[in-house]
């Protein structure tokens, strides 16, 4: 037992180090050149936040492995030698909530502050905004916790008569496992309604914070995750169908480049006009709408420029560049097919195991268990992959809706051209949704992840919390997830083959 737990601890430490190094690598390669030697605090927040998000996703497989460490224990206290998963869950998610609601907003306010101001004034301004939001959040949390911060568990009171210890066991059988003359007298399923009662206790404050953060994240997760579970694989597949089929001629390149240059000049003119409005102080609702519309058009223009460069590779290695472009689209198609299989498996599992009561089959739960039988960590690795895939779907869904809906701020992640405010926005989104991803996975794979610390927090306390338990009792978030996934599948079937073009629908104030 001791050796096994030591190995588990070593693996956990090694994975945390690898996650941290990988996130530093992402930051270095995705950051904009303008942020190369500055904005060190936002960079630290980005790396730390991404690490917390990745570790929180990996903690559920670690929780399963930690439970298996006690499987062959011969005394009750053996499990105290394993990792304290419940304390680790609460610590990680309290840090998650602090990052999302305090530290990341502060870093964004500081980064986007007026560059002409001194560092002290920028810090002061950011702290005022964050302190105001923190006071509001603290008051809301305190009032809600004092009023409805309780857990209502439904329990049954069972009793049975006593008898002398039998010399033979003939009176017991599969149809009569209990003491007494009544069949199934000690069975909870056959107990009468009068034996049922409600056991009320107050939830701990950390658990309540995690619960409310999960509710906020679940709303976003149902929308972004449902859209992303469909658009993530289908976007890759349809990008293959919309790929450039052949290299264009030089005259075609010049014609297309001229049109894009004209569009770029129109966007620059619009951006200059918006900047003048900002200086004059007329920053109303129409101004903000126009800013987001111009940002959307600019992003689509960049995509068109990239597509044009793909269709007309230049330089001494033009042929090699075109070959890599073709191979890249083939890779997208293969990954899209594999992703589509995973997405369909996810949606089918939700319907079969969660929405239908009683479940038709454990489905993926049985797959993970059988993979564990093949090799101890194979099922755990597959389990972790499905959880990570769900988080990637959330990011894909947020990006798609950010392009389609004007009221969502666009913060694209681009290789070598991502500003820190975009980094911080996406890290905050990932952190907020990661809690809901874990709760969603612990529910979807309750059979595989049974008797874990995550089940105790997310499967028992959260789903019995007064005021919000009905959202989980009636599977509101799961139904919304499947509904958005279905709508997105229909949308891609109808319009996915079309190439997006800039709409030019921005209105300048006069």
C-alpha cells in the first residue's frame, strides 16, 4: 500500500511539472510580439490559470486511481495514507474561483488601462474595479449562504427484528435475505413511504462557493459545450471541404489581394473614426456595437488573407509549402472524423446513461472498466481524454459564438499574435467552465468514478443543495447541452459547406 501511494504521489508531482512547462511553452509561442518583454504579471496569471485548469481536469482520473489504492485494503485506516482528494478538490476550486472573479479581472483591468498613466495609477484603478466586484460577490455569497446554504438529503429509516445466531443458513435465500417473515423486510426499495424523511445539514462555505461557481459555469458550459461538441469536429471536416483545390495564377492573386486591400482600407477608416469618437467621449451603446463589429470583420479579413496566402504560396520553397498545406488539411479531415466519433459517443452516452431513467446501459463506463482490465491505466487515460475533449469543445463553442453573435467579445487565440487580454479572457473562460466539466463528467461517469471524493462533492452535496438541486434533479444542463449540440449539427448540415465572408455590417456614428 505504501509503495503504491508513493508512486501515485510521484506521478502527480511529475504531471504537475509537465503541465506547467507545457503552459509556459504555449505562452511563449502564442504571445504577441508587443508583449514579449512586458506584462509579466498577466503572463504569470495565464500560466498559473492554465495549469490550474489542466490539473483540475486531471484530478478526476487521479481521484479514480486514488480510490483504487484502497481497493485491497485490509483495515479501515489504510485509505488515510492515500492522497487527501477532498481537501485537494476544495483547494483547487477555491483557487479557481479566486482567479476567475478577482485575479484575472484585476490583470485585465491593469493590462487594458491607459498606458499614459503611471503604474501606480493603473494598479489603483484596477483595484477599485476589482474591489467593487469583490464586495458585491461577497455580499451575495454571504446572504445566500446564510439563507439557503443547506443540504437536504432524503433518507429512509429501516429496522429489522433480531434473532439468535443460526446454526444453519437455510432460512436465508435470494428471495428472503432479511431477518423476519416479511420478504425483503430490510430492503430500502420496498420500504413504505412513511420511512422516508429529510436530513438537513449546513454545507461548508468552501463547498457552497464551489457549488455557486459550478452553477455559473454550467450555464456557459451548456451553451458553449453543446455548440462546441458539434462544431469542433465538423469545423475541421468542413474546412477540408472548403480547402483550396489548386494554386491560383498570379493575376488571380493580384485581383484578390486588391480586393482585400480595399477592404482593409475601409476597416482602417472605420477604426480611425471610432478612435475619434472615443477621444470625444461619445462611447455609447452604438459605439461599442461598432467596435465589436469592426473586430469581427478584421478577424474574418485575416482569415481571408491567410486563405489567399495558402492558394498562392511564394518564395523558393513554394512547392514544399503547398505540399504541407495539403497535408495539413488531410490531417484536419482525419482529426475531424475521429473527433466526430468522440462527439457522437459523448452525446449518445448522455442520452443513454443520464437522460433515460433508468439508464439503458452504463455505455462508456463499461468501456473504461474493460480498458482498465486490459492495462491498469488505460481506462483512466481514456477517461481523462474524454474529459479534456469536453473542455476543448467549450473553447471551440465560445470561439464560434464569438464570431456569430455581436454581444460576445471576440478574443481569438492565434499563434504568435495573441495579446494578453485575449489570453486572460480565454483562461478565465476555461477556468470557469472546468468546474462544470468536472461536475458533468462525475455525473456522466458516476458508475466508473463511484466512491471518489469528487462524487461526494459533486454527486451528493451539490445535487442536494437547497435552491439549486432541481437543476440537477431534472437534468436541465444535460438537456440544454444535447439541444445545443443538435441545433449545431443541423446548422453545419445546412450552412457548414459555405465559406464565411466579411459582412461589412458596421455602422459609424455621424
